[in-house]
C-alpha cells in the first residue's frame, strides 16, 4: 500500500461524536481514529467526563509528516501489545505489517526531505553534522 500523509489536509474531526463509536466489521479503528482516541481496538474507548479529543488544524508539511509518523508509530505499538495477547489474530498481524511498512516509508521520506529522525540514520562523511543549523540556531523553539 502507498504511504499517506494524513495531515496534508488537516484531519477534520467536526461532527465526529466519539461516544457513538461502536464495533462494526473488523476489530480495529482506522489509524487516525485510533491515534485520536489512544486505542486501536473498537469499542474500548471510555471518555473522561466531558473531554472530547481533537487535533489542531494548523500544520505545515513538516509538522504534518511528523504527526503522521507518530500515528503510524502509535498504531504499531498498540497492535503489537494486542498481538502479545492474541498472537494468532491474522487480521491484527496483517494490519501491523501494513502499518509498519507505511511507518518505514514515512520515516524514509521525512529523512530525505527534512532531517534524520534518529542518529543512526545519519551517515557521517569527514565531519559530524547531523542537523545544521540546529533549531535553536535558526530561532525556532
């Protein structure tokens, strides 16, 4: 499957009633719903009082890519925990593999366009310049 940056056009959670999510069909939520609710398994979200989770909507392409990477990373971690308890669930295993492939692709694209996400992705030549200039040198916070 092709990698999709979910934050190119900000995720729209208007008219999205989190209390009405019910298990239907497969056992898992779409990646952005799972990321928003903090659980990939359908029917397990318990809202806290009147709290309604939502995303912001002002993402530049770089921040959007990072949020997408976080969503894939979350989904892989949560499905990995689910698979620890249900190792024979083929649907969960296939979904995990799909998200892991997309995560790897997203990290590769981000590293090529912006900067390495991890120290191990940097291949030093004759000097060590992982990020140049650093965000605090550019005036970013």
